[in-house]
C-alpha cells in the first residue's frame, strides 16, 4: 500500500511536468494573442522567442509565431523589425500570409523605403481577386510616393473601383497625382532677387508670409538705426560702422534664407502629401485585415 | 496491477494539466529561482486562464512582486489595477491594496498612494492590517507636503509602539518654505535680480540687475544725445531681453530650491520613520 502511494505521488509529479511541455499550440497561440491584446509586448516577445527556439514546431506554426512577432513590433512602431518578421511568413497559412505580405511592404513604405516596399509586394502572387486589386492599389501608391509617374500611370489605369474597402482611396490617389503635377515649382533664384529688392518679399513669394513680414520689419528697424547714425554723426564713427555691418549681414542672410525657404517649402509640401498618401494606403489594410 | 489502481492512475494523469494551482506553483518556483521574466509569463498565463477569481488575484499580486524585483513600479501598479478588489478573500484583497499603495509610492504617484490608503482606511476593518500601513501613510503625506496631518500620525504611531521618536527633532519648529503662488510671481516680475539673490545666487542677481540697469542707462544716454530711435530700440530691446531672461531664471531657481528643500526635509524624516518601522517589525 505504501509503495502504491509513493508510486502514485511520483506519477502525479511526473505527469504534471510532462503536461507543461505538452500544451497544445492552439492554447499557446491564444495566450500570445492575450499578451498582445493586453499590450504586454515585452512578455509577448519573450514568450514567442521561447517558442521559436524550442524547434518543436512545423513551418505552419513557425509562420504563426513570425506573424505574431510582426504584429507586436508593428504595435510598438518598430516597423523595420516588424517588416522582417512579416516577410518570413510563408503560404502555409494563406490568411496570415496575405496580411503579412501587405504589412511587410507598407512598413517599408512608412519608413521611406519605397523601392523596397514595391519589391516586397511585387513578387507576391495572390489568387483572390480582391487581393490582386489591393496589391495593385498599394503598388500604385508606392510608385506615387517614389514620384515614378510612368509606373503610376500604368498601374492606376487598372483601377476598377470594384471594392468599397479602397474604391474611395483609389480616387484620392488620382487627386494627389493631379495635385502634385499642378503644383508649380518655385524658383530659389527669383526668391533671392525679390529679397534683394525688398527684404522679406522673397520669403512671401516662397509661401512663408509671416517670416517675410518679420524680416521686412527687422530690416526696417536696422535700416532706421543706420540712417539715424549717418544723419547724426556721419560715416566716420563706430556707431555707423556697427549698425551698417549688422544691417549688411542681416540683408545678405535674408537673401540667402529666401533662396533656402523655397527648398524648405517644397519639402514641407512633399512631406504633407506623402503623409496623406500613406494614410490612404493604410486605411484599406486596417479595414480588411483587422 | 488491479483495474482500480489503473483507474486512479489514469485520473491523476488526465487531471494534472488542468490544475491551475499547479501552474501557480510553477510560476512560484521560477520566482524563487530568480527568473523574473519566466515567472511573470507564467503568472500571466494563470491570469489568462481566469478559472477562479481568487487564483487570478493571487497571480496578479505575485506578478507585481516580479515587477518590483525588476524595479518597474509603474508596471507593477498598472498590473495590480486589474485585480478584483471585492472578491471573497479579504486577506488577499488587503494584500493587493497594500501593494497598490506601495507600488504607487515607489513609482512617485503619491496622490494615487494617498487615495488607496484612504480607501484601505474606509473599506478594511482589520485594525492590525491598517496599523501595519501607518508608516506608508506618513511617508505619503510627507511627500504630498501635508506635514500637519503626518505629524499627528507620527505622534500616535510613536505612542502606540513606544518607538522613542523625537517628533520635534523630526519635524522641527518650521516646515520648509515653499515659494510659489501669485505673490512670488509678482515679486519675480518686478525685481527678478532680488529673487535670484534671495535664492542663494547673489552673484547672478547682481549681474542680472547690472545688465538691466546698464541697458536702461544706455538707452537713456542715447535719447539724451539725440539718438532717439537708437536709444529706444537698442536700450529698450536689450532691457527686455535681459528682463525676460532674469524672470525665467528666477522662477527656475526658485522651483529648484523648493524641490531641494522639500527633498532634504522629507528624506531626513522618512529615513527615521523607515528605520523605526524596520526595528518594530524585528522585535
């Protein structure tokens, strides 16, 4: 009887330890999703890395792990790492593979790597018609971000507006394209010349009215100081030399600044349009996959 | 083997995976072994299974111990806020409330710690438990600059446990001066150099006053010599720049000194209170 009790106890302890290693993958997956939903990202990464390194899983399960890691890094805005994990997901699970393909590419686009984003998506071949159209839409967006108008023209001609999930965004892309084309390129040289004639006018021409008026006001103040010095004491005194030097320095800096402002304004416009394009590329991914 | 023996063995084998308490024990053993990351994960697994609210609460409490070991007090506090504080196990609820107050204090969230202690005083009837948190209540009130209330508690605490604390030596005859409010801002706006000097930067105060005085004198001198436009623009402009810089510096200096004074005062009292509490628990 005593031996039986000891045996029972040993088997119980053994089975407990054995059971810990035999948790079904479905349960592990649900637990990983729980960690993501609770925003316990560091624990999620620790857990999934542990599962990956256990080598007990087939490729389908490894895909799920990579997919979840991609999601965790995406939620933490670590887009490069997220993109790499998403890209490793294979076709063993079609649903994850589709989502991973698009997010892998989109993450690269968000980081400014438009060519890489196009490459990641270009060699993914989808059977589902909506996925094919979505791929076309995303690639069109990346070509517009890259300002590759030839590719944009050829891809956008395949827009059909069939799917409500991104029909509106297809129209938006065409509008952004028109907007970019019609945006007149301003001349830095002309801005500099205008500022040479009337200080601050070059900045107003470049689109920075407030800065232009401020520079004009400061120039008038400095000019007034130079005039008063000249009027009261002539040119041969320290006051005149000091104020006229300050005025000259400011005048030259204003001309140079006006030329640079054209470039700054151009970059601001480009960034604003790119942000809008990325926003519109992201909407259908969220709608379809979340 | 008889068939009854086989039956019992199979039952044990099949039941083992479903024992959540066993899961908790695994987490406990990882905690004892110092593997905080592994322990946190296993406690979270128990929380995820959520089979019994008492076991879930236990797991939440123990997970917060892991966070505390890793000195992640904000995370400990966030974790504890998931607990159900109105479950049937009173002693567990109290332990969780105590940990919330302690984690909030360690995370620097003194208002949260104070609120939790107020709730404990309201909801918990066990006077022994409430008494065990007196030291934390005193420390929290000190950090919230409520020294009058803290002093009353220290008197009672000292009397109850015969701790031999000298209240007058601890709190002194005057509390540290905390300079703030409208009156002080007007003073800084009128004469920032004076405020800087008063806050211990005499040299800075003199220099600041000198610079502003110099700018004003320059402006007046220029105007008197018929350089009216120069006088107003350069003198007035310089004066304005030095003035706003001085006011900003005076306010920064005062805030820094306030913090320094409060910290020095509180640190002295808090160390004495903590030592008294440690000795009390020892004996």
